């Protein structure tokens, strides 16, 4: 804002000029125009056989960040433990008090093991001739490849597109659920 006073004999003129902040970044006007981000990195439904889960989150934004699963008790740590099965709203708050949320589901399904549960399903039904085996462009012989494609594996098995009908292989509902639960639990190498 700019003021100009002009004194003339017998006349006083006041002119006011308002200068708009057109080139001011929106973050200055609204620090929450780019809210912090929060993602659920891992959810465990069972801990050592007990129905007590944990949620591990990650976030980005204006440091320092704090996290909450109840919207009240914020903490700097990213691990929430001792959780009963259920749906939790995970909130991240940044240095500007801007917040964002994500949903985490601690289910009561047992922790699915890659080595015990998933690898045998893939070995028997996917790592077969002309499918995802050695020499093929997409081989499911290593955990790293399976992890990279885990979301697609979940979607294709749930939609019954994998294994294909002409392969002579078939997944049970329990196997499909195990793959989905394993992916939802973070597709861990356990």
C-alpha cells in the first residue's frame, strides 16, 4: 500500500494506491496450499500370534512432521503399535500446522509369510513352462521381482486373470486371499 499526501493552498488531497501482491507465491498466502503427504508403509495384523497390530507410516512436507492415529495425540515417531483390528485414520501435521490423512486397516488376518505361503503358490502355479519362470521376460523366481509386481499379482489373481485358464492351473479362494493379504500387509520378505 502506498500513500501520497499533496498539500495545496486551501485543499488537502490524499491519494491511496493499493499494490496487489500478484506475484506472491500461494504458499505465503496459504501455507497449506501444498499439504504434507502421508502414506502407510506397513500394517501388521498379528504380532507374535496376538491380535495386536502395528502401523508404520511415512510422510513428507515442511519439517518437522508429527503423526497421529486419533487426530489428537501427535508424535514424532512413525510407528504405532498395540492396535486392535480396525480402521485407523493416520494424520500427518507439518511445521505450518497443515494436515493430511490416510486410512490404514489393521485386519485380524494372520500375518502372511512370503516364504511359507506365497512362494509355494507362485512356484506351483506361476513359475511353470511358458509363464513366469526362468528365461521368461517376467520371472517370479526372486522375491525382488515378486515384490515389484505384487500389486499387479494381487489384481490379476483376484480378477482370476492369473493363472490363465489355458494353463491348467487354478487358485483357490484361500490362495487368492493369502496373496491379497500379503500385499496389503506390505509384501514383506518374511
